[in-house]
């Protein structure tokens, strides 16, 4: 897995991020960097909320 240092420097996770901010950040991260996957806990919560819509 390769770290995209430039992307990380320009795209910090907001402090005390909301669920929506975390989802947005991780989806953009996934598109721009392969240093780590989206956390399982967040993926699970995304799926639960999608099913409630």
C-alpha cells in the first residue's frame, strides 16, 4: 500500500468530524491514496444507514 503524502497534507480529517464528514473524507481518501482501507466499523455504519433510507 502506497501513501499519497501530498493528498494527506492537503486533506486533513476535520477535528471531531461528524459521521458525514468521516464518510466523505474516507471515500475521497480511498480514491486518492492506498495507504489503508476504509475502517470496517465505518463501512458497517455506512451500510446500516444506507439500508434505513
